[in-house]
C-alpha cells in the first residue's frame, strides 16, 4: 500500500457522528485529502440543540465532519460557505498563513455568504486543526461541534510510522471536548455570567463526536495525535489498564515531532494544545484514557463582569438559550469542576501478537532554540480587571487596533507574566510557532512536571503555538517573525495573540500583532 493509501486507511476520523438521538450517526470513513476539497460548508445540523458541522464537498461527493490530511507542500483551494445564522470564519490553527487566509475574525463571513480560501501548507508534520474565530461567537460555535482536525505529514512523519510498524487502525487522530449530556443528548451552550468568566465546563467527554468513545487497535505501537478541543477544561491525560498506570512516550507537540521521545505517565494538555503519543499495547486487552484530578488554580474571586459582545446583538444564539446573561447557579445539577477526574475514551486490543520494534532514539533534526543574548524582550502581563474581565496588559481588545508592531524577519523574546489573582490561560499565537525557553514561579503541585531544563514541562519542548501560563507564573518564549517571501504575505500582516479559553477569547482577552 502506498503512503497516501496507508494514511487514508490508518488515521481514524474525527467524523463519526454526534452520537445523539437528534443526529444520525455516520460511519467512521471520513478521511479527506486537503487538496480534494472544493467547498467547505459550515452548517447547523440541529437547531434545537444548536449542534453544527462541517461538510466537505469533493466535487460531487459530500463528507460530513471530515478529517483533513495533507503532505507538507500540498495546497488548499476551496470556497467556504456559511450556512449558519451567525457570522463565522475558518481558522486553521497552527498553520503559517497570510492574514487574508488565516480566518482570525478580521473578515468574517456573513450568514449566507461565501469566501474563497487558498494557501499552501508550509508547516512541519503535526496535528493541526480548524475552527471558527468570529468575534463573540467562537466559544458557542466550537462547542457546537465545529472543531476539525488536519493531519500534516512529511518525511520525518513517514519514517516514524515505518520505524514503529504502525498497523492499519493503530494511528488515531482525536479531538477531545467536554459537553453536558443527558440521556445521550448534548445540552445547548448556555453559559451564565460566572461561566463566561471562568469557562464553560461539561460533564462528559465527547471524542471525535462520540460519547463513550472506543477504538479497536491491534497489538504493538499505537500512535495517538490528540487535541484538547474543550472550551475551557484542562486535561491531565493518563492511561490505565485496570487500576494500573500505563506509561507512554511523548513524540511531539503542537508544531511537530520532538528531537527525541520522552517517557511519561501523565501529561497536561490544555485548550488548543496537541500532543503526539506512542503507547505499546502489546500484552494488554484494553486501555482507558482519563484526565486525572489536579489543582486547576482558579484564583479569581471577584464577581463576573458583563460579557455582552456587541457583535452578538444582531444575531440569535444557535439554540434557544441565552449567552452570559443569566445569574450564576441557574443549573441545579453539579458539574465536574476543572481539574476533576474525567473518563475520556478507551482502546480495545485484539489480534495476534507480533514483536514490537524499539522506539527510535531520535525523531527529527529539531534543535533547541538558540537566540543571541541581545535579542530584544517584549514584556506582557495577563491581568484580571473587575470591569473588563481578563485582559492582556490591561487593554480591552479592539479589532481595528494595530496592537504590537513587529518587523518581519526579527526575533523576540516574549516575557509573559500571569497575575497571581487569576487562573490558567492557554495562550495562542497565530501564524508563528514559538519555543518555550523557561518558566518561573510554577506552583508546587505542577512543579513536579517541570522535568526539563529551565523549569519547563515535557510539552514545552519542540515547536509550540499554544502554551499554558499558570497564575503567578512567568514564561519566556522565543518567537521568530520570519514570513514566506510570497505575494500573499506582502504588506502589513495582522495576527492575533489570545487566550484559548474560548470564553476568555470571546471576552476579548486578545491583542493584535502587526508584522510590517
């Protein structure tokens, strides 16, 4: 089987279905080459529950909730059609794209309108994803099911699969979200004012659109590329065989493979972050993936400010529910708090046992970041304001602001300090991968995960586009603002730096970054 055929057969789709009575399940067959998509429709599938979906038109054949995959260098040229009753965009999270194609919310697609999007995939092999990014509507639309996966492959990726002898069905791309479910049906997105401050949390895991998700795998190495697609919940990912912890190897993070694997028993993955893992399931019958209990460090004690976004006033919610308006405590049923243990999915192992090849000592030629000592430092503070909510540098976001101005081709160190009276913020930078240089002030319970030089976590290694800042913690990031020498990137290019807690994003915890 050639490489293209292997990926089509071996990578598990995000598609399946919503596994709800109101939405008919689709078979798990939804793997689509990025270059084959001619039209990508964003539509509402269930007006009662407010569920939505992507539909890829391949020129006569339609695929619901596609898993997109592409080789590095492949192109996307398709029309985005907005069939929602709200404005939307399609943001390809993690890819280096010009402002006009990034889908960041500067140019939303109105209900009933279309936009042609064209770009070439220039990033390393990794798990990327695409989701809405319209100002004020992002949290509602992502929660509604608009979170698609894009697997990018290259020579390093192919060499790793060959070295691990990944069998058909043993490579899975998974998007983990949390939802509120009753009787197998997902309840509409309806956060009260307190939840719009801290984040919307569910009580069940929805993995690739499925509640109680399970996959059949064969003995040997299983490769999992996993996205935390939750609006706000952090995950402390671990695997169990019965009550025993099962070790695994971290192969890569947001922007691709690490230089070498790291053996772990648990790993933090916060909203928007991805991990690439390998688990040897030989000799086991079943594994359960769980998010373990941890201290979420929600230190904000103030009352919630109003989060009415002016853009929402013209449009109804996706379901008949209010957004950020009701008083806290409207729901009697208790929800698992952020940091509570949560079952995620399971793997069922079946098949004849074969010899498991050794894990390669080297995965890629990626080296540690090396910036000269005179590299300029840009300092930022993540704050809480009782009137404005969570802010960057005490500045409420304005879409037309220039924000930070950066000369293209320059390199900077970003020093990011999170307030001690705050909560965790997964910070995402559009358009540019960065490297985490060090952490300082990490609280005691999380410090045990700081196993790498500079007080870093294993997930701080490699190329990142989203990084978690705990309260009272300072991070140093190395950012290279080099852009491709192409016509599409000419002139000033606006990107965004924002919190990927989606309620914080809609609460305008963002700044623009203009590359000139």
